[in-house]
C-alpha cells in the first residue's frame, strides 16, 4: 500500500437532510465499519463517519472531510430550495473534499452548480427530470457509478454500496475493499445501471399521430417493420415522420422499435423457460446473432446472463 494510505484516519460526512433514506445512512456506516475492521487488522487508517445536518452547515469553513456524501430519499424530493446545503457543498468542494451522491442525491449536486459541464449519473427513473433541470450536465444513466475524481455519482437506491466500496478502495486500499465486498457478498466491479433499467416509452408528449404508431409497434414487435411502413401508416412523408417521432419520443423510429423488442425479450427471459433463440424469434429477430448483439448493447449483459440474474421462475 502507498504511504498516503497508511496511518491516517479519514473523515467522511454524510449529509442528513429531511427524509434522507435512513437505511442508506445506516448501511453505509456499517459498510465503513466492516472496512475499518479489515483495515485495522493491517495497521491501516480508519474511516470516521460524521452525520452532518443543516444546523451544522452554518459555518462554511472547511471541516477536513475527505468525502461528502448525499444519499437518496424515498419522497422524491430534489432539494431545489436547499440553498444552505448548496452553499455548504460548494464550500467543502472548494477546500478539497470529494463530493459524492447516490441516486436522487445528484440533484443537490446539480443545484449547487458543481455538476455543470461534468459527467454524472442518477437513477434512471428520474432521467428526464434531471436533464430538464441540468441541461449542462453530461448525464450517463446507463452507468451505475461515475468517478470523476473530485465528483463521484452513483445511480440507483442501492448504489450507495458501490459508492461506499469505491471510497474504501480509494482511502483504505484495494485489499480492504476486496475483503469488505466479500464480507458483504457483493460484487466489487462489473455492474451497470442499464442491467436493471426498464424501457419506459414516453406517451404523454401530445402528438397523437406518433402515439398511435407507438401503440401499433407494441402489438407488432414480432413483425419486420420499416420506417417507411411506419410513415405510411402515420400518413406522413418519411422525413416528416422521422422528425416528429424523434421530437415526440427522443428516439429515432428504429432505435425506439429496438427498445420495444428488447424490453419484451427481457420480460420473456424473466417469466418463461423459452430458449434465448426462441425468445429472439418471438420479438422479431430472425438472426440469433443480431438479437444477441442488440440485447447486450441495450442491457449491458448477454441474454443468458440476464436470465440467470433476473429470472422470476424456478
């Protein structure tokens, strides 16, 4: 281990704002306690956790935190009016703290201005709201964790585990991180948010002609459908149809149809015993290699691995 890791305790702040997910606060504290156990056995430093509430943020002077963490909440609050927290985050960042978030916690980072022009992730369910609020952020919701050195963001509710292990690895070393992951029976690497993400087609855009095509595609996933046939059914010139479809849904027609097919394939992999090849055929892919390629591109894992991880039947 490097000398920077040895014999130095590191303070980590967890921001306690109203309705913060207490299971994440306590769970992260437990993760660090487990890491400290393995770290102590090797004579290495410890992570000291501080719960910091709004009443503690009146003093903007640096507190020497190595990392500041914003965790999820269950009430879908986004912190746009928590100006005292935003100012405190900026002050801590300016004095060297790494600022971290998990799930909806990224909104506090966004409103503080710290994410402008930076790559970040958050829970995929709030992607559209996040993009609307912070158009200058380089959002990558397919990623479960983005380590941008002084800013670290994690995706879903349970991504605080991945975030915690990253901080353990950074401050206590790789061996302690591996031991902690084994103790908790979690993967240290290799997960992506797109493994879990469901395709939620936008249906409230107000373009009724495009909505009609969307409903039609849901019924025709097993049929080969071209953009030309979509445009013909919508009674539009092809270029006009492509433009309106992209404006309404955010996807090109072909990309949208692929997402529809793969989402149906995910359900079949979870709920049936049909082979991967049969499922590919059922959702319109006559070439098994093409189905495998598209499935892995959109979900991040091969179809067989997806079934092993997410199947809902014995």
